[in-house]
C-alpha cells in the first residue's frame, strides 16, 4: 500500500485529489511516490528564489549541489534569463543570482534548501528591483541602534478566475463585520492554506509570529518579526514565497493587491512596526515621538517607497476609509487605526515600545520600507 510521508494512505490521498478539480490539478499520490525515493547523501537540491522585474513577484529555479550548505556564501553564483523576467534585454539577457539567505525547504525536506538571492546585471551592478543591497548598507550604518521591525502582511485568496475564494460566483458575501478573526465555515475561507503556510514558515526558519483572518472575507494576515536589520526583508520575502507556493498546491491564487475589491471592502496593507533600542528602554516614548516628528516631514518620500509604483497602488487603498489614513495627509495618534502612525495603547501607557506605520501597501518591498524608515528616523537623512 502506498503511503504519504505522514502515513496517509493512497486511498485518502486519492479522495483528496478527486476534490481538487481546479485548472491544472494533479493527483498528489503520484508525487508522493517519487518524493519517497531515497535521495543520495551527497546531493542537495537548492531552490534559488528572487524578486523579478515587477518588484513584487517572485521567481524560482533549482539546482543540485554536492554538499550541505551552511551559509549562503558557500553556494555558487548562478544566472537566469532576465529577458523573461523584465530584468534584461534579449540581446544581453544573463542576470546573476547572488545567494544572500538560506532556509530549510519544507517541501523537499531533508538537507534541501531554499535560497533567497539578490539580482545583478551583466556589469555586476544591482538590477532596478534589487533594493536589498542599498537596504543592507543602511542597516550596517545603524546597527548600533538595533532597529527592530515587525510587518503585518495582509493578502487575499482568489480562485483561479481571480474571484475572491469562497465568495458567491454571482454575488457578494454579507457586509464586513463577522469575518475578522472569525471562526466557522460561513465566516472564513481557506484556513487550510493559512495553517499549512504557518507550519512551513516555522519549519523553514522564517520568524513568523502569528496569523489571523482579516476584515474582508477571504483576506488573511500573517506577521513576521521582530526581526533586526536586513532580516526583516529577507524573512518577509521568503514568507511570501512560501504562501504562494503553499497556495499553488491547493489551486488557489494569493493576491498582494492593496485593493483587490472595490466598494465597501477593506484593502490590504503591510503595517510596519518599528523601534530602536532607545525606544524600547525606559521613557522611550520620547524617542518614539521624535521619530514621528521626523516621519511627518518626509510623508511624500515614504509614500513613494511604500508600494512598487511610487504610491499609485496605495492611492486606491489610503482613502481615509476602511481603517486607513488619507494618502495626502500625515497623522499620528494613540490606538487610532485611521492614522498614518499609530502608537499602541500599551506603549503609550508604559511610555516605551514601538510605533506602527500603517501606510505601507501589501505589495510593498520590505527592503524599501525598512530602508527609508532608518534613513528618516535613525540617520536624519
């Protein structure tokens, strides 16, 4: 009898697969048969993952190495066809992949790895969507201030026809209200995907700290952090790769669009929590207020950095409605989710902690977000 790696019988797998009637569905029993084949001890599969020319989507491909990598620097620099990812011309198409972060592979298991990479042009200069290099340089300059970040990544589950997952095909679900942190088949859709993603993050080494159902049905959130410095961007991008990869197995699409449904429905953001060592120490509220004052003087610069289209995506979301501030105005307040910057009530009462920047869009590049935050708050630039 064929069994899955978790002991599931072939019959149970087949029953599950029969229900998976989405476009391109395959029978997972067949895959399990091959994944059970013994992998040679001197062969390790490494999946290289990178940000493509859109600045918001991910690509990946695999190679075999004959050792178990312990650090990303041990792995070879690779390349890909940049003309097919919006990162090079066809006449000069090779783009380089530089490994920068290493994670355990929750799909292939064993010693196999996921490898987050930076992208570089033929002349060894970073591609236009490689914001990690500049962010890392900024983080090195402020490492004595110990900047911590936590990002609340909101996203929406869609059917392959781009309709929200679980919504009526010829109508709408009931108004918002019962869905946030909801429980029950009539209130949340796609929890299997969320739970699978949570576990893959924990296994891989991503510093995921929680999940919850969001205000709009079929919308969810996961939180990554606290992470110090460049690890914030690394872990969030890998967590995004994992949610896309997990949803792929369920035949479901993950959208990071900041306003997937027009009308009286919440958009999706990437609320960013930020603190320095001084903010976390006694009477750190004074430092938080100083940072807010600095942020107020660079509102436009931050808006441009908070989505891959310099504010055009966020413009649909930051309307002043649905728990957002207006994209045109800067505001701050305690426990106010309609402000640009929120100071959590607990932090205000303890007079130390962190601030939450509620402006970043769900499809933001965390390297740009965290980079501009330290540039404004820590370097006064």
